[in-house]
């Protein structure tokens, strides 16, 4: 298995290939929602074989949020590749996540890649990819327009309620996530499938099952078989569970059919907090320097 593409895509998968859009607009100052946090441990399986572990930690304080994602390949795949990666994003929640900073770093035994982005009001203001992508001449250009009105892959994991009602209202599945990862721009289109009951350590109750579809926009190589496969792929879904204190949903399970078999990222433990009163203010636009990431 090629570890680097998997690790780079991991936050996107945890987003439901979804990753996020929104509750009532949060106040930008004075009293806000209670502070809340959630940590979810995941197992990662490909074609029924365990290949790794991942963790998502979300912190929500008033309108502000921070999302941390990490993944590591284990077993024979991990021994051969040494693959691991981490991502972090932060910003504010309004009618959708408005990230201010995003960074991701992945590495294998013989290579690595890092991305840093700064954003303001959903628009990318600065971005760095290290090492730069090779100019193959066949990539769909990433225009300035493609970098406006976007979310990063980690921010996409926090999906605010779309209605004022229950977080598990089926309408909260129906959304399009405009994702930019620093190099490629794509949409993840979610639609309601069903509601089901799940039991996991730390969580017992209903989840929304959303169908997912991938739409390539820019930065991809249009003639590559893998791109066509993903655009035609209808075997993708994400289960969303509520974080009530923050009025957001986060992935409990993601299933994506790949050319090597079905990749399933599923929660093995759910830990949630949310007790104190918090104050929040609007996040200032970040710079690339502020988007620097401390890898785990």
C-alpha cells in the first residue's frame, strides 16, 4: 500500500470525504456557548484488514474551535512504510466553519510533505506546500476563485447544525463541503441516507448516516484513473454523531470504497466534555507563520 497518499487523505476521509455547515450564527463577543470538547479514537481498516489508528480532538469555546487529527499506520503496512501524519485547524463557527489557520504534516520512512495555510472569511490568503508539487503540466489549474469560500479538511470535520431544531434532524446531512487542502480543490456532497442506533464506548444513541459523493474541482489530474474512480464512486458514507454543547456533528464512521477494497474508519472510543461557560471573540486573520504546526 502507498502510505503517503493515504495519510494525506486521512483528514479528508474523516470529514466523510466530508468533511462541513451550520447552526445559528454564534455571537462574536460577550457570553457564548458553553465550552465543549470531544476526542474520538478510530480504527482504520482496508478490505477488512486493520492497517492503522487515528484520533480526532475537537475543542469548542464560544464561536472558536480547534480541530486536531492524527493517524498512524500499524502492523505490516506500518513496519514497511513508517507512515504517520497530523493535521490542525482553528477558526470560528458561524453558519459554517470559518478557518483561520490549517496545517498538515505527513511522513513515511523515505519522504514527507507539509502544508500550511492561512485563511480569512473562508478565503485562502496564503498557502505553502513543502516540497512543492511537481509540475506535470496536466493538473487542472487552481485559480484564485477556487480558493474562495472554502474549508480545510480538518475544519470540515466539524459540521454545525443547519437547522435550529435537533442535531439529528436528517436535514443536517444535506450539505456540500467545499474543501481545499492546499493543493487540490474538491466538493464533498452529502445527502441523508438513514438514522440508526450505535453503541460505542462513551457513546450510545442515534447517528445520521449520510451518503457522500466526491466532485473534483481543481488541482487534480483529470485523466488519472483514480480521479475518475472517485468521481464515479457511490459507495461512500459517513455516520455523524452530535456534540450537543457545541451544536456540531462529527464523524463516528466513514466508509469509502477504493480500488484496493473498502476503507473503513470507525470510532472505537468517544470521550466528550462540556460544562463551563465560555466567552468568545472573532478570530483575527492568520498568517502562514501562525499556521505552523507542531506535529505529534
